[in-house]
C-alpha cells in the first residue's frame, strides 16, 4: 500500500510542478490536492471498469 501512495504522491508532485514552482511555500498543499485528484480519477476509473 505504501508504494501505491508513494507513486500517487510522485505523480501529484509532477503535475503540481507544472503549475507552481517546487520551492513555493504552498507547494505541498498543491501537491496534496493534485494527488487527491489523481486518486479520485483512479477510483472512478476502477469503478467504471468493474461496472461493465
């Protein structure tokens, strides 16, 4: 489970770096928001695939 969270945080950090500089004071907040969005998309996709 930890490696899934680590991959999600890595992806969230990559997406957040597109919008805000990594040394900005609120970078961790933006990274967390992007990670939550990525997890939500993954859960939604898994739910849609299982439904069929």
